[in-house]
C-alpha cells in the first residue's frame, strides 16, 4: 500500500474510532476493573510494540514497522534482551503467541504467519492467510486472531485454517478495532486500538463483559513521546497482567482480579 493509501486507511480507522467516543459508546456501560501497579520496569522504547506473550518467565515481544520489525525475548530482571532478531525488510510484524512450545508471529498486510523455535527464535514453518493480521493469542488448543474488525477467528495451529469466527459486541453494539490479544483465565483480553481500554471478552458469546483503563499509567510528559497502549501478557504462575505500548518507556505489572467466567464459556 502506498503512503497515501496508508494515510487514508488510518484516517478511516480514526473516523471509526471517533464514533465509539460519542454518547452511544459501546464500552460506556461495561464495569471497570480496578488494579494495583505492583511493578514498573524499563522497556525498550524503540519498539513499536505489536504483541507480547510469556514463555514461562521469559517475555517475548514483537516490534513493528517496515525495515525495522523484530522479535525480542527478555527476562523481567533486565531490559537487555536475551535474544533479538530482525525480520524481513518487507514485513510489518504484528501480534504473537506461544503454542505447543513454539512462537507464532503475524504480519500486518503480508498474509504470512511465521513460526519460530523457542528459545532460539529460529524460523520454522510458514503459513499463508488472507486479510490483515493484528493480534494473536492461544486458548491452549487453537490460535485466536484479530484483524482490526469486530471478528475474532479461531485457527488450527497445524495449518492455520479458520475453525470458527466470533463476532464481538459490547453493550449490544458491534465492537471494532480489536487489536493485541491475550488469553487469561478463560477470557480473551483485547486492546481496543486508539483507546486506553483493555476489554475482557467471553470466548463463547463474544460479549465484552468488563474493561480496564490503562490511560493513567504514563505521565503526561511520557505520553508525548509514546504511542497507544498495545501489549498484554498474562503471567499465569503469578496471576499478574503485564502491559505496555508502542514506544512506551515502561512495562507495568498489574494486580487485577479478573471476574470468574461462566463454566459454559470455557472451550472444551
């Protein structure tokens, strides 16, 4: 896509988001979950963060941008990467997740999902798909992908074919701009692009049931050099939510009590 085309696409998405900010905001009626900031640690501010996920205690992160996309792994003890690899110059890296001991990465408009070994980050199998890639997570059996619309797609990790689709709604209205995804205690967590909200989505009904506001994590001065929130990683052993964003100087560890999800909403 040309730069002009990209600007037009972004403007269109901005106009779409502005509709959510009116009085009929579908998120307005959702209960907001409180949280406590337990830690704030240094984050690589050069990363245009597109996805985050844990592999044990190792944090994996993708940074986007043409000619600058890369994968990074690190511990929570140091901002220095354990491993870092640059990606193909024509790729714009997007969301990632860990499935069956391997990493899978989406690309924005290249229609490529690339598998990598862990912890080496060596390229393995490559899949092709139609449409855009935004966020990616795993429920332990299938991959779950967003593309910026209100639709989530479950994909088979063996060949990346679509198993099912789920339309997401909030307050009875379509909820678009679903971006970075994370699976946490039976919920699908999603950043809503161009907003400070993370929402919790029931993976069976598609209903967004609650929200978290991360808009105050950065100071006003820090926000002037940072972009939108876009990074959710659930650390299952500690039950903590780690969040960051594009060009953010910090990673935040949040203590937040996720509400229980109905047993019927948990995939079998």
